[in-house]
């Protein structure tokens, strides 16, 4: 068995091994899609294949669509070369259920996989097709950034401003360029749908694309009508969305299971940009996708396969519920303390009573009171499912190190929004205990020293060098106060959403940090102190 179109013709072999196969004519779908594309996606990583491609496959299986998705890699084209092209754009989705059962599906809804760097002409042709309805994105928080940690524009961004109409190099410059080509092709309508875990993700995308348009306009390089086109939701919309599905790195255990089925030529690769990929993806069964229903050129009937389409206000409530309280912050807490305590998997941490209590306190006690019920998903049920079923799922091999990536970019959304909600609701930020404990734990993590006193390499983060420049001034076992060293970090509104000193919160973080840095084993001692004391009245 090899993952290829030719091998899939021997359906009985695959089905005997328990694989669900496409229930449609793959070749015909590919022909239809390339002739009249409807959906192009930027960000060809694991969540795209595990969730979005699977959704479209379900539509195809039900006969509710006859077209697939075109995938684009905006900055890590090794993904295309290693796990798309060698397998004719097929992939295997392995769904890992909490009872240990698995489902295996061959995903064939991805019609073409393109490197933005190498296939821009083809992407441009697709983008100006009148039939195109959606350009969607899973490019992580940093994909929308125009400036570095110092507030300076990236060189690629400056180059795209100066060198237009040459083909751009930055991700957002590329999208703006493609939109301009679509405008010139007849002001064709389209929906640009960010599906990244960012508050108001559609607005973030709109602002980034409009930034380039305005700069090009200032230099007289584009027609004025382009900005009007971008700002009219009847021509170009930027719907908000909330996406939720835990999709870890490919697991070696899953790879071994597939090899035992007889699957050949299957490996796990780490790209030069630290992306772990394979021809298979493994994921939990739970998934949610809520999208603002604003599609000026129409859309596939994804509501038939479980997607919620609603208004912007409801999306915002659902997004804040998930991203700011009920899942993502808890994931980040486990990631940081998991690295400090040398855990290999998230599910193992949920067996640690101190860490389990910590996420319960942050979720139920400090976060949930700020959540507004979106109506379509019950927040109490959602967070209960996260804490009792999803995070402890031993068959989802997610790692603290993966979740810890880009933490500085996640904190303003995953915690900053809760802090701002406290301010807005006139709640005293000094009443918080467990969120400050996490902030102090993150500072301790930035030292790159675990609780046993051994050095480790923190996960990639665009601010890591700058942050560690401060934290390297502190040694394990050193006594405080550390205000002078920590002040540049704890006062940074870009990280926390607010200046922690302005609300009397920084001193609590500093005090807890002093405990965490007091010596070997101090992380565990501090966790016990905060999660085992009667009444937790510290």
C-alpha cells in the first residue's frame, strides 16, 4: 500500500484495513476545481488538512459539491515538497478518540498544492477566476504581523511597498497584491476568511491588506478605486471566525500503526522552519468552526457538515469564549509549566493534580465570569468538555513544546482580553491569583532553566531574543526584588493588553516570580502552595 491515486483504485485492500475512502470521482473533482476554482487556502499545515480539507471532503462525499480546495504555502514550501507532491496531494486523517478507538480516512479534497514563492503565476490565475468564492487562512498570529518586536517594519514589508508592482515577498503583501489583481480583473467579489486564533481575525486581516493598499496609493502606484473595493463588504468581505480542533504534530505511534497496516513510504519530517509534517495528520474528534456569514460571491454549503454561520456579534462571543477563556489559555498554561516540569505530553499534565487545579482555577474562577454566552455553544459545557475530555485524552499526543511556540504573540489574546474585560467590568485585577501565577511562570520559562536546574531551549517565539535579554540577568537561586529587570516586560501593553503596573498587578507577578526562581524545585513548591492551601487565600 502506498498513498497514491493508483493505489486507491484497489479499494478493497484499503477498506479491509479500515480506511474510509473518498466517495467521489477524485479526477473529475480535480478537473472541475482547476477549471472553476471556488476555494483557495493559505497555510498548508496540519489543521488545514485535519479540519478544513475534511469538511470539504464531507461535502464531496454527500454530493453537495463537485469541487475541492487549492492549498498554498506562503512561507514554508518544504511542506508542499515533502508531504503534498510526493503523495499526489492525498493525505490520511487519523482521528484519535478518548476511548482509544481510531478512524482512518484518506483525504482527497485537496486538488493542488502550491508554493507561493515558486507558483505565484498559477496562484494569480486562480485568484482572478470569477468563480473563486473564498480565500482562507491558517497562518498563525505572526502571519499577519507587519512589524518586529521593536516596532520596526520587516524588511520584506518595506520591500513590498517600494517594489510594487513586482511580486511581493511578505505574506500580507502577497494577499494585497492578489486582491489588486482581482480588482483589475473586474472588481470581482470574494471573501477573505482568517481562521486563525486571533481576536477579530477578519479585521486584523483587513487592516494588514489595506495597509499595503494605502501605501501603494500614497506612492501613486495603484488606482484609487482599489481601496474602495477593499472596504466595501459587497465586493471584498473579511468575515470573523472561530476555529477549534486540537491537531498535534504527527505522532510516531500513529506512524507505526499505519506502517503496520502495510503503508509504505511514510515518514515524519521537520522542516527548516520547525514545522513537523507527514503524509498523515492525527487529531482529536472534537471540532468547531463558527464563521460570520458574509460571502459576496457565495460559498459552499458548509453548514451541512457542522459549520456554524452566524452574525459577527455571535462569532465574537464564541471566539472570546474559546480563545480567551475556555481552551487556548488553558493550553498555554499547560505548555509553559509542562516545559518547566519536563512533561512530554499535554495529557500527562492533566494527571498532575497541581496543574489540573491550576487550569480549573484559571478557567472556571478567573476566566469564565467574563464570558458572554454566544448562544450557539454553551460556555460551561464547552470548558467542561475541554478539561474533562479533550485535554486529558491520552490518545492525542500533543506536546507542551508545540503549544509553547509564539507565546508572546498569544498572551495578548489568550489573557490580555480577559484582563481588559475585568477593567471594563470594573473588576479588581488585584483579586486575580492564578493568571498572575501563569505570568510569573512564563517569565521563569524564559530563563531557559527547568525546575531541576537544567538548561532547555524555549520554543520559537519572535520576541524570544529580546525577552531573554532581560531574563538572562537573573540566575536561579537569586533573591529579588527584580522590578528593574521585569519592568520592561510587565509594562508592555503589546504583550499583556494593559500595563500591569497601572492596575497593581505587576507586584503580585513579581512576588510569585521570586518564589519560582528561589531554587531547584521551586516551581513545584510554588504550584503546591497555590493549589493545595485550604481556601487558596494567598
